[in-house]
C-alpha cells in the first residue's frame, strides 16, 4: 500500500529515537537510515523519508523539539452501577432525525479518572510527574495558559520528566454520573464573581463586573485580567459528594504507576497529600500549590511520610479573602505536623521571597514559568531530577542511547514500519 507524499510529509518532524527496519532488515528510519533516493507523488510506507535529527531541524524555532517515546491516555478507578425505576425517554440523535425510544435503566460506569500521558525517550526524573488540577477545573489547567503560553505540562517535559495530566472524576473527559440517581446533590457551577473575588483572588470583594472595563484587580496582579473570559471557559461543574470516588481513582493511578511525584493545585492538594499517606513507598514527592485542604493530624500519621519531601507554595493577597483565611489554618497544621514528625516539608511564601502579585492561579499567572522554575529547582535539590549535561542539550544533535527502552513492537509482533503505516491511515 502507498500513501501520498503530502501525508508522508507529516512525519518529517518526528524524531525517531532508534532505527526502524523493514521486515527484510533494511533500516529506513532513524539515525542510521540512508537518505531517500527520490521523491515521488506516491511512496511506500517503508520508504518514509529519513526522520530528521536535532541538527537538521529548523533551529530558528524558539524551543528545540522534544524526544518523545510515547503519548497516550487511559481511564481507571470507575465501577459499574445500575440505574432502575426511570421512565422511558425519546431521543433524537441528530437535528431532523427520527425519535428513538430509549430505556435509561441499566448499567453505567461511574467514578472513573481520565489520564493523558507523555513519556520521554530519555526521562531524567526519579519518577513520572502527576499533575492534578483543582476544584471545578480539568487538566487544561496544566496544558496551556489562558493567554496562550505553554503550560506546566510542557515546562516539565522540557525539564526531562514524564508527565501525566488528569481529569478527575466528573471532570472533562472523565464524563459524568447522573443526579440524583448516583449523587444525592446537584453539581455546583462556578460563577465569574466567585472566581474573581474569592477563589482565585484576582480582585477585592465587590470588584467584579461583567464589563471588562469596569473590573478592578488587586494592585500588581500577575494574572492577565484581559484573559478572564478565556479562563472562565475552563470552568466545569463539580460535585461535593464524589470525594471518595476521586480519592480512590487517584490512589489507583499511583498504584498502577508504581512510583510517582505528585504536583497538585487547590482542591487537588488534599487528594495528593492523602495519596502519599496511602502509598508512602510509591510517592517520591508531593508539591502542593495552594492546597485548599489537608489531612487532620489527629486522624492521620504524618510519620508515615518520612523520606517523602513536601513543598507548599503560596501566592499573594491571601489575607484579603475569607475563603483562604479560613482554609490556611488546616494546611498549616498539617505542615507543622509533617515537620514535627521528621518529614522534610518546605513552606514557600512567594511575597516573602519578593515575588508579589501571584493569584491562586499560579500556573496561569504571567510569571508562571518563574514559579515552575522554583519547583524544578526544589526537585533538583532533592535529587528528583537529574541535571542536563551539555552533551544532552536539545540543539547538540546527539540522539541519546535507547538501550533502556523495550522493543517497540505491538502485541501482534508487527514491525515498526507497519506501525507507521497504521498511523498514516
């Protein structure tokens, strides 16, 4: 089978981390592959042009490409439940289409967690980095900032870490469960006023207005207020009755990976701190960006976490918003209990370090890379990430050895060439 050259050209930016060979042993992709003899309007998949190495890429780009081993996703943590006693309904699948009688009774899946992963060809982290979002949000939190800059997912991939971004139960691609059949309460929907004046601390109480020209921010705010509507587009419904499902799903993720570093935001903080308590042998570190809650030292043993370093990071204006005035004491108690138990736990007050103006949306503020750099340096100090060698610089042209990677064949034993062919179709 052959494919048009314009389709094959889509592979030009792929950087293969090992030589790929056809069934006859001919190397056709990778550093040792010969260049193509000709360019044709039609080309066999096993003659896809040689993947470029670092030196052959367009170095005018602001960032060099990343060597990726694998990108994918999975769901876990859900369970099947049965709906019963519901009346029949009529459903129209498409405008103008026929009405289909539907029986809503039967088995459905609830409580599942969605995970997207990007694994590097040569990671330098002690374990994958798990990015867990806050309440009423999804994994979009980590992917791209509301003003269009690369998010922390890309920052930590470039830093050499495998990154797993989650959508928690009933968020984003994890789907919903019905109310009131599964959850006894209706979901909450975050309003712009709540986000602006309370949770994210963009402005003081009474400062929100629908008209952007009339909104007032805190002096020196690092969140770009002109992108508030883009930020609001990320808001999703949330339930106050699915914490047990969410914690179980996160715990299952940690157990499945066998080892992980957990980086959380806001509501995700409590889930991350508790996941570490449940599996201190698997969690290598916990980084909590402004956690809105924490375990109770009277009910949990912080001594279980000796050897698991913790980092807590806090922004500005905390004393001006009742939600945070009321939330901070519980987290401070847990931090103090960790320290008293001999756990290495650092509390970073950004304004005290001269970094002012940060909102609750630390990963979306205009100095988000500075905050990510602070987290990265903390990881490096705790030997959670290896420093780059000069020869490993992404513009050096050096393709790292891949002897530690498993052979890239699927369950059928198909060759890498046939893998590429399937991808093209």
